[in-house]
C-alpha cells in the first residue's frame, strides 16, 4: 500500500544537553515537554545547552528562576537574546528567535543537528524524550492553534513525533516518557540521573473537549494520522 507521507515541519522541538548531569532531552510537540524542560532548567550548569522555549515561557522562566537559554546558537545571537530577555521585551525576543531558527540550530533542531552540536557527548549521554498518542496530540494541537481538526490533521502534522527518536526504525533514545504515565516515568528518569524529585509545572493548558480522542476524530482522520504515525503505533502498541 502506498502511504501518503506529509512533510513534518522542522519547528517542533526544544531540548536540553546537560554535561553536568549526562543527559540530552529531545522534546516533541504536545507531549508535556515544555513542563519537563522548565523543571530541569534550574539544575543545569553554566556550560549546558538550553534552547529557548518561546518568548512568553522564556520570560516566565527567567522571572521565576533566573534561568535563561544558553549555549544554543552563535555567540552574537546569544548575546542579543540575553539583552532582549533582560529588557523583558517579548516582541524583540520573538524576532530574535526567528533569527535563531534561520541560523540552523535553534529551538527546533532535529536530532542530527543536536548530534553535530554536542559531538561525542551524544554517545555517552542518557538520551530521553516524551511521547503521546498521536490522536491526542492532534486534538491538543487544534486546541492550541484554534484551527479546526480537519485542517490540523491533514495540513499541520506537528503531531508526528517519530522522526525525533527513531532512525532506520530503531530508537536513538534510552527512554521514552509516555504522557499517560508522565509523573511516574519522569520520576524514574530523575532517579536514574541521580536528581532529586522535581514537580512538573503545568506549562501549557487549553480548554477542549475531553472525550476520548478516537471518538472525536472521523474514520478518515484516524486513518490519515495512522499513515503519518505508523512507526509510533507499532512501537508503543497504541490502538487505532
């Protein structure tokens, strides 16, 4: 069967690379990754890589904890980002974040770019990510963007996660935190890394229909999502 693959937007993840704790966190979209990044940020060292999240979240993170994105781009853009953050100017920050993305290694770099940036550390680090049922991600994405579900499913495939943790059908991470067991799985990762128990903040919340995702998508929508995310369904044994 010929599967129609829609190009996955590159603008779909943030991450942390912490030599201090020997970890690399790869963040997919709509999987509580922002909460994980906000939780881990204060425990990172001055040489660790923290990418920006968004202008709003970076300002919030800086105001609440003093943590800011660092070591994530060129020294010149890094300095300009820090100045904008200290000024508390969200408009200026948004413009700079677009420049960072255009530079080729910003908040939404693919794993290949992360591997190139961190070098041999990639091989020794504990690499992990978070994931969620694609139907749930599609619904969450529609609620976040205000778009209708039909448009999101067929035109905005940021619900596709596997390109960031599968290569040639094999996992390139050591652990996948599943959204359905978020607190439990995150606690296990913290124990493995020797970090204290950290409560996850609620970073992004939207009001939406809370019926099971499979009931809200049409048969055609479910079939299309499955086509795009078949490796995820197979890996995690999710129901179609």
